[in-house]
């Protein structure tokens, strides 16, 4: 199953507009009232990759298939969500199902769009979301620690887990997100089953007005300053403009429209690539006359795991992988030319797949 990024934020900040611009198949209702989105809208989104297009130009296949990620538009959260306010419990459960968070923050003035939190203030808005997620994580940790307290009498080794979770609890009580907390690999194994909300990787979308697309504004600058220590990316974009670009069928119309706003590409393309990187994903390719296709794997996966993405039989019966780097494929122009030049490598089960590898798998049925 594709990994999922959840779009979150306060009500009426542009989440559903962003989702609609991203979506290939599902349109979320975007309206000017709170809790317009109730059940999460989910869509598979193509990952833009110029390498796929370049390979297809060389191979001239019958079909070209991009890789995809899953995007979910999650209901707007309000203050008190961790205690069930608004659609809080449902909202938080939906975030728990996401692998990464795309946090949309309002960075524009518009008196026609409802806002119950007072004057526009992106830092305050971000802190409302952070606080609710931290409170929910504290609740999760307290429940786990209560269980450990009973189990430690019979299993003393659980004391180490309890001590680490107490540190996590203090970190949250200080108003900090767990993703900012350093931990060892063993400690990460302790956290992983708990699916803690503030431990998920996050990026921010500063939703600005049309006039601020190119250089941002004081609101987006405030947001960037507030998150600089999180090492989180902030993408400045106008969600309504992106939605208009996405709806255009003509490449020429899109090009002319973007030129008017001094845009080299839709900000959506950058957003999707950034989400892909946030999820710690990378791409390998298969290239033949029937199909040129991009496949998604986790960074660090070995060749048999990559083969298993195509079909489970490929992983079980893996023998070897024939590998050409993307750069060599483009330089020599074909698989045959790469083979003649000695640029096709035969790799075994321990080979760690590199981003952009063009691969062909040999396996036993």
C-alpha cells in the first residue's frame, strides 16, 4: 500500500483547496464553514519525475506509469480537540493513520473567509495544532506507562522502556514535539508501535495571497522563523492559484498562466516531491518496450525488497538484479549500449538500491 501524507490545519486555511489541486481522482468539498471536511478524502497522487519522461523518450514504450503517494485531506482541528472538541477524536485518529503531516497554515488576509481564532497569526495557529497533538500524545504515554507499572514487577527489563517514556513525557510537557527529540535506534523501536502524533515527520505549507506567490509575505516569514529549529521545510504557495493551474487541460494555457506569476513549475510539483522525500522514499525504474515505470521503495532497501514491490514472487525467488544507473542510461541511450560499454552491473541480494537505478530482476518461480 502507498504511504500516506495527511493534510492538516485549522478550519478554513485552504486544506481542501490544496487537496483538490493535488488529487487525480477525488475532489474534496471546499466551503467557507467549519468542519466542511468530516471523513478524510483520500487520493493517489502522481509523483512528478522528469527522469521518467526522459527514459520514455529513449525507450518509446507502449505505456508510461509514474509512481504515486497517497494524500488524505483531514478535517480541520480546533482548540480542545484532544478532549473531543469539534471533530477532535476523529481528526486525531485520522492523523494517526498518516505516515507524515502536511500542515497548512493561513498566511493571507481575507475578511470573507471565516476565522474564529481572531486576527491572522500563523505562529499562534501552528501552536494550537501542536498543543492538541502533544496533549493526545501525553494521554497515550500515560496509558502506556500505567500498563508498564503493573508489568515491571514481573519483567524488570521493562524499566528501561518506562524510563525512556518518562523522558518523552517531560519533553511533551515542555511544549515540544517528539520529532525534535534525539533518540537511539533502540529507543525508536520503543516509540514506533505507539504511533505518536508529534513524532511524525512534518512540512509546512504557507498558504499566501496571489500577490505573495513569488516572495512570500510577513505571515510566511513569521512561520519560517517559528519552525527554523525544527529543520522542517516551508513551501510558500497560493492554494487557489494552484487549483486553477491543476484544472487547466492545455499545457500552453498552464505555461502562459504560470509565466504571469513568474513560476517555473507548479508549486504542487515541488510539494509532492518534498512529501516523497519527507516519507524517506526513493524511486527505481523498469524500462522496456511494453512499459517504462517508476516504483517506490524506502531508502536503504536491498534488491530483493525492491523486486518484491513489483511482485512478491520476485522477492521470494530472487536470483540477481541487472542494474544501470539513470545517468549511464541517459548518457549511452539504451540498455544495449550500456551493456556494450560495461555499464550494466549484476548485483546480488545485499545490493542497496540507489535512487534512479534502472533495474531488471532475475528470479526463480
